[in-house]
C-alpha cells in the first residue's frame, strides 16, 4: 500500500509540473491569469513531491537533491491575489513593478540554500530553520495569514459578482456555481487544513495530500484546456446617471415592469429593438428607461438586451425540442442579427465561444 502511495504521489507531481509549465508558458503569451494559476500548481506539485520523499525516505538519502529548498509558501497568497484580480476585474493589468513583491521569496530561497550549503561544507549539524521563531513565522504563519486575507477578498468579489449577475436577470446553473466557487472552495479547504496542521498540530498531512492529488490537478486541467474558465463573464461598467426630470416615477416598480417586458413578453427576440421602441412599450420616456438600465442594472441598453438573448440561446440549447436547430438558428431566433455579433456577445457573457460551451455541455 505504501508503494502505491509513493507511485501515486510521483505521478501526481509529474502531471502537476507539466500543467504548471504549460500554464505559465501560455500566460506569458496571452492569458496572464494562467501564469499565476501555474505558479500555484507549481507550489502544490512540490508539496506532492515532498509527500513522495517522505514516503520513500528520500530526504535522508545521501544522494538526495534538496528540491524542498525551492518551495516557498509565500508564493501562494501572492499568486492567488493576482489570479483573483486578473479573473474578476476586466481592465486589471499586471505591471512590471509588481514583480518586486516577490523579492522576499527570492530572499527566503537564497537563505535556505546558503544554510544547507554552509552546513554541508563545514560538516556542522545546524538546527532546522523552522526551529527559529522568526523564520517559522515568516515562512509558515505569514503565508497562512496572507491566504486568509486574499481568500476573504476573493470570496467577496465572487459573491458580489453572483449578486450582480442575478440582479441583471440571469439564472445561475450548477456549472456557473462551479465556475465561480470551484477553485475558491478548493483553496479554502486546503487553507483550513493547513491551519489545522501548522497552528493546531492536528494530524492532517494525509488529508492534505489526498486533497491535492484528487482535486488540484483536475482543476489544473480545466485551467489548461480552457484558460478563461475561471474568468468571470464581463459585467458592463455602470454609467453615472442623474434623475433630475423623473422624480415622480417609482424606480422599483418600473424596474419590475422593465424586466417583465423581457422575461414575460420576450421583447429581446426583436432583432432591431431600440431604446425608443422599448420605452414606447413601457409608456416611459426613453431617457428614463436608459436611466433605469444604467443605474439599477449596471449596464447599457445593448448589453442589457443581449444578456437576455444569450440566456434565451442557452435555454434552448438545453431543450430537447430545439435540438434539431443549429446554434446560429437559435441565435437569430433570440434576436441576434449576425453571427459575429452573437459569437462576441456570447463569449463576453459566458467566457466561452458557442462551440466551446457546447463541447463542455456534451
């Protein structure tokens, strides 16, 4: 049984490293968030390799290569922070100067290497760096504190996005919840186990390794096959709007009528629907309808209407009665008037092209 564990850990490490390198290379070329997902995978893959080393007693071998000296848990909160920013903020850009934040990690790795080199060259039995309180806090406790802070921020961003998305009239499916919270939940459980092991000294090491082996590389494959999977669909920027001329209107009541016009009357299937036509249907001034959409729906007219059209297409894709129709036919039925516009809007709202979405659904 022990040999099987060692083989499993070694295979998981190899798989994790391949994914890590692939994601980092892809991130350098295009998807910046992939760089930081790859770094997270790298750190956790080394943790799996460490489990293998403990299983086969590799650490005590005279020929051992000290790979554990190149592992820094400080990489986790930093990488997760930038991953969260890049996947939840549409216009966020990682600037070169931000790389300076990783300087303490290089210092940690350098001290570890020098400590071991000095011990071997002088044949002295030096204490473990982890026995030094300052070092233990810097390399073990500080990363945990960092993960707790970053996860709380990341979680709030995801929840705020979920609330806003629902407020725009979109129903979230199980796949959408997994897309929102899958990676976050994995890292949250991992951090809780990490706290239990380091702070409370509970015997959770086996649980950590099992979690990494089972979950980590599944999520890694998702990130590799679909780099934008964890990117949240784009929410339009809200416009600053004033309401000087419409003080006598009840916004909440009119907002319900606005949504009913699409949910119940399906106005969005009109391919050339204009703001003026919508306002005429609601017996409201066009400027007031624009105000409602901009202020209460954090959108503009085109994005607001196209959101309903995308939902219409997605609903019909899951309807057996509509299976005989092509995706483009469903798009035209939903109100889109060109293939290029449909593809662009669909990707903007779901993070995937129509063909990628169908592939995942199958």
